[in-house]
C-alpha cells in the first residue's frame, strides 16, 4: 500500500519572490490526489519539494513518518526509492534510447537479470503504448511519446508514491484519458499514493479522490473530491468551470473593478468562456473491469461521511446523492445532523481548509508587491537532471527513473 505524505507550514521563495507560504496538507495513503491552480502558482515547485529537489525555507515534509528536510543524505536517497516521478518534459536521458531510459532504475536499484529487466520494461512500454519505439532516442519522437516514456520509467519499480506533473501536457485528449485510466488502474492494483498536478478540468473533475488548489501564494482548499466539487469558494468554482468570471485573471491580478466590468459584459450577453456551469458531483473514473476493487474509494467516502454535517446544506444534499449512487447500501442520510455521527477522535486527515481562513482572502485580495510576471520557473534548470549525470545515478536527483 502507498504511504502517507504530509506537509506542515511549507513556505518556498525564489529570491525575494514568495511562491507559496504556510502550506499544510496530507496526501492520504493509497489515494489519488490532484493539485490545481493557475499557471505560475508553484505547483511543479511543490512536487519538486516533496522529493527534495528544491528545499523550502520553512516547514516540514513527512514521507512515511520521516521529515525529509531533516534527514541525512543517505536517508533521503533511500526515501526517494519510494517515489516514481513524471516531470512535465519527461526528463529522459537524451543519449539513451527509450528501452534503456525505462530500464535505468531497475539497473540502478535492483540486481535483476537482463532477461527479467526486459520483461518488466516491455510490460511498461506496452502499458504506455510505446511498443515498437523502444530503440528510438528521445530526440527522435514527439513530445507526447516522451511524456509516455517518462511515465513508463516512473512506474518501472512499482513505486508506493507516484508524482505526475501535467500528464496532459503534450498529449491529445484521448491519450490523456488513457493515461488517467492507467493511473486509476495502478492505484487499484498496488494501492499507490498518487499526486497529479494538472490544469485539465475534465481530469480534475473525474479522476482524483482528493483535490487541492493553490492560488495567490496560498492553499485555498484541500479535501475529498465531493467537498471541492460542491464548494462555493469563488476561485474553486471559477477554475473548475474554466470561466473568466471570478477572482482569477490573465495576470492573476484582478481587482473588484475588473471583476465588475467582466460581469457587466456577461450580463450584456458576452460569453464568459469555459464549460457550462456544472452543478453537483460528476461520476468518478472507475478502474478497468478485471482489476481489483479500488480501496481508496471506500476510505475517502468514510472520511466524507464523518465531515459532511459540517458542510452547507446544499453541499450535503449533493454529496448524499453521490454517496447513494455509489453506495446504495447506505441507509441513514449522512447529512442528518451531527447527532448521527460520533466524530470523536476523527482528525479529518487529508481535509485541510487552512487556506480559507487567510486574512485577505476575498475577491479583493491584497496582492501588493506580488508580481507574477516572468514566473515560469526561471532559474530552475532541469537540464542537468537529464544530461549532467555521468555518475550512474549517485547524484541526489536520480534513482527512481524520473
């Protein structure tokens, strides 16, 4: 089963520019979570912090109970073996063909024979639709194929924690759905803890068990999908519907006057963009028939039942309808009131709304001094991660097939 990852009070800056601050959340073990947010809010930086590629200035990161910001280099090296990571660009070794790229973690961390390695590599290449391309170099294939090769390498050690950065980047919608289904099936098979960073609204609505959102240096919300999908939080509703109406602007600096102007345009008949406003909870993607029952669903639903009485009535009704659909055996309405549940001892693991109490969180955010222009991870050069290692994986950034 996958392991729990928990962060407490995490703060990260690049020079004088603060990316996010005081982020606290728990990725429940064995569940699929998604981290959303506008471009430039530091989602990829968060992933790289979880595996020690970037070091936050403040906070703690617990992986299976160990704070990786305090452990030794040797301990960190061992902890990283728990991870499989798919970066946005695949981070493949340019001088190796796809077969050797995928085989690298097995050769680095196991004593398997070449025949065993070949069987595993070909299985992962088939899983990601790359059979027949194993002899090609990364420079000879499309960006989408490099993405899928990176996923194959991330999965080759059957990791307990899988981090996926923009799985839809460079892929068409159909193959994005295939990769989403692959991640759901992997979770069903090995109960891995999975965190997906994405802008894809369809993926965000249908794939994860838990959803979190970063916006203007804060974690706005994090919790079970049922809670986020029924939330009245303006930034969450705007993002999940992909519309211009709401706190998110082109430069992430939208004041009340701009919001009023855009609302007036919409009231006059101007299209606000995005999809139709989706009410309620859309069905979650299920594991492929023939795979084991995905235990994460039951664990998440139990957490939801424990906290549902604390939510607005409209959310309670929508969530209960969803629970009734997926669990017909539930007889007592989960929103009947706090008397229905003994909530003592329940720590709401994985449900964190600390960002909602942040002073200034409203359509009129005070973002003085926060200039998002030019934040595109400048200064974080991942090129050395791919080509600068000639030490057979002994550098701190290698060892799991990123």
